[in-house]
């Protein structure tokens, strides 16, 4: 599974729970707007933008077919 914070240190971080990460990433994959994701999940839009940017960066570095 996509884990955007796996490279961070062992310090205290505010990280979304796995089920919310999965929900946000699934909705982003389905081209759901950030506002709609916020309405459905309660996750802050800035957090959604961060996950969207991390997902775009991870896809850009993945090998193509």
C-alpha cells in the first residue's frame, strides 16, 4: 500500500489512519474533487493536496509499461 510517511523518523507525526489514507487515495484516483473528499471524510483540504502531490510524485518516478 502507498505509505507517504514511511521514510520519516520515529518522532511523533500527525498521520492519517490507514483507512482514511486509503479512502482519500481511492477518491483521488476516481478524480473526486478535494472539496468533495473533505465533505465525505472530514480530512482537511491541505492534507488532501499533500496526498495528491505525493501520489503524483510517486507515479512520476515509477517505471512505465
